[in-house]
């Protein structure tokens, strides 16, 4: 397939849906070279540790990944590479003098080193500069040993891996680390396609919407608390056990486990919405004044939620076991804050055209 003069090839981490989504358009696809996560990962405090846990623990792995990526890019005769959270693909493209443009939410391509510390930002609070230095030094050494194995030039610093042309599929206000590069933030991309309408019975009860994963220890507990308080609950629970879903439905909840609800159709009558992260769904809630409780499951989600708190918004971020009935009652008492038009979602074609034509 040729788009705006380019023949498109996709290199995918997960190829499950590639035949259905890409083949009808004539797009060639390959599975991305990668190593499984370490069975004994270190406690990650920054991006250097994240890389260590996902294929950058030895120079042999780094060099083999680079060989594989360079082979793919050479085979498809790439002139331009778009990367989304793919540091090895970016490194391989740069080593072949291929232009690279990165697409990011704000987490995978953080701001350049802090002027005070000289290192990339931490992904957890209260991390010492000495810890950042040790982490970056370790991973940079592994990367450079892998590059030298292939007779490629080593990196001058760990942050060099994250330099380049970056476009953010987020708003500057929502950036994980800080408000920077406003001209590079094009807004979160609105999901299009299928889905079902979230509908509540018109009985005057308070309304709660949830999109939660069963693996978070508080997911079921807060839903049960909402039921006890008399909320009408509509929820998308994709990985909840069937037996648990049956119990929630028997208690009066409307549950979907296979089909996502139309988030653009969330009603302004919803009192509280429960999410794991501040994605495009949060924009819909802010547009309509829906109160939110977040249940982050990893540092990226926590930082995304913290960005909303940084704006002074009334949101609750769950970081520990709490008295869930009291949490719901407290959040319910907040006045509604609506921001119509402040964070407008973009669409994929407009986003793609902007970064391709730049």
C-alpha cells in the first residue's frame, strides 16, 4: 500500500490482529524482534532500568536485537521510520542513517536530562541522583558494548537514545513528566469504530461507570462498595472471572466483558467514573464534569494521573488500601468541574498527516 508517496510496512510487537486490520489494505507486516522480560527484573526507577528488564541486560542481547532490526529495515529499504516506544528500532535506524520520527504519549520519550542532576527523570518519587547515575551508567555500558560488537559508534550518553524528532499523542498539560514542547503535543487520539452505548435505568439513582482490570486488588472492592451505596453501575470488565461478573450482574450491575462501551457517549449525568489511567476517556469526563477515581497499575499510569492532579483538578488517585465506601462518598461530595472544549481529541488521520508532512 502506498500512502502519500510511501510504501508502508509495519513492525509489530503483537501481530494478533494484523491479518484482519492490515492485509485488506495491502500493508506488509512483521513481528518485532524482542526478548521476553527478565524472570527476575530489577525494581525500575527510570528508563534505564526499564530497558534492562526488557532486553538490555546483556550486550549480547542488545547486539542481536540490533542485527535483527537492521536486517528488517534494510530488507524493506526504509527511507523513514516511525517509532512508538521502540528504542532498538530507533537505534537501528539511526545506525543506518535513516530518518526517525517518534510518536509518544509522553512517557517513553521523556524530557532531556534534568539541568540539576544531569540525568533522565525518574519514574518514581524520592529517587536519589546517585541511583539514577548508577542505573544509567550500567545500561549505557551494556548498549555501547553491544554497538561496539557490531563496529558501530557508541552513544555519548544514555539520553542520546531518546533524542530526535518526537510528536506527542497527548496534550502538553497531560504530559507525564512536565509541561514542555507545546508545539509538539497534538492531543490524545480519539478512538473510532464499534462499541455499545452505556445505558442506565432512569430510576434517579446515582450513576457510576467503570473500566477496570481484575488484577488491580481494589477493582472488585470498590464496585462492591458502590453497589452497597446504591449506585447504578455500568462497567467494562474485560478480564474479570465469569463467576465474579455473574455476581455483579445479579447485584444489579450492567457489565460488558467483550465489547467496549462508546466512551464518547458517556452521559454528563454520570456521578463518578473509575479508570486506571488518564487516557482519552479522562478527556470525555473532564468535558462533561464527571468526577474521577484512578487506579494506576504501574508508574506510567501513575505519572499520567499525577499530571491531572498537577493541573489542580479534583481527582482521586488510589495508591494504597482505603475505605472504599468513604472514598466514594467523599468524591461524590465534590462539585462537578466541567471543561468543555479545553482538551479536544484529535483523530488518527489528522495526527498522521501532521507528523508525516512536517
